[in-house]
C-alpha cells in the first residue's frame, strides 16, 4: 500500500501468496518487517504502527 500512489512512500505490504499470511510494516529507514497474521481483521491490531508510519510522510 502506497501513500499518494507514490512508490517512495510505502505504508505496508500484504503477503498472501503462502498458507501463512504476513503484514509487512516499514520503519523510518524503509526497512520491511514481516508480521504473521491469521485473518485480515488482524491488521487492526497494527493500527498504531500504520498511523505512525503515515505520519512520517506529513
């Protein structure tokens, strides 16, 4: 997922190709960290991190 459709502003990445699903979150240096999720609703538990990442681009 990109902010403002700009590939230099990544918010997160969704990995659904395997049996284990992952949510990839980016830090300030744009390094991705994968976190396992069971369902799409598990993304809500990472809301604070997603908001903090979005705030970096303001």
